[in-house]
C-alpha cells in the first residue's frame, strides 16, 4: 500500500513538471474575459509578462503582431501604444475586418530598455465596439514568420500566447441559479411529502 502511495506521488510530481511550460514568458490580453452590452466600447491590453523570471532578465525591444477577432460582433476603433519601449517607431492598421496589425521598434539601447521595463510590459491597448449581435467572440494572437516579439539583441522571444473572450449580451447565470434553486426546493418538498 505504501509503495502505491509513493508511486502515485512520484507520478503526480513528474506530471506537474512535464506540464509546466518551457517558456516563462507570456503574452496575454488583459482582461482575459469580460461581458459587454451591444453598443458598448471596451479595451484589451496586450501584456508581455515574466521578463524578470528569465536569467538574465529579458526585455521587449520590438514586435510585429496581428490580433484576430470576430468582425460580426466587434469593430476595432483604435490603438494606443504603451510607453515602455521608450522612443520608438510605431505603426498600426485596423483596415482589415477581423484583424488588427501592430508593429513597434524601440530606438533605445537594450540597457536603457532594461532600466525602463520591469517584469511586464503593456505593448498596446486595443479599443473595440460591440457592434454586432449577441454572442461570445475570441481574440487571438497570430505568430508566424513575420509576426513575433523581440528581446535582448533583437532575438525572437519564445512566448506562451493567451487568448481573450468577450461576451456580448446578458449573462444567463442569474436565471440558471433561480432554476437550480427552484429545482432543489421542489426536491426537498417532494422528499418531505414522501416521508410524511
């Protein structure tokens, strides 16, 4: 019995290590989920995090990213670039429905960027309007031969990308909770009648 417990613990620990991503660097949308009403405007920050978890500490020196979204639910309305790449060249395009194209190249030295940036860097804030019907739309990063994020020495960073979801319309949770509660009350009353 003791051998089985130790074997179970060993397999669990090894599984945890193997499931841990190799890259400590992440790129995410913040917030990762939100609910909006039709016609509302909302924003998503693009954040690279885990820069100080790498030895030596990493930086963000340039990026070229595409973000895809559901154009039947949302309209991209603007881009605001972050300030942590210092003096930089910036470019964005909202011309293609369902796609936001972002690019920025810092003109600062790696050392200057290291002093400017901490563990996380907000690359840009994207503004959208919920312009379509109701539903949930996902936001994703596109990484390919031309889309990447660069760090020290202009080396391409190995990032674990996140996604975001935005729900347009009322959430069904309150109605679902009322239905569940009424079902539980009905079961209790039925059980009491059977026992009486």
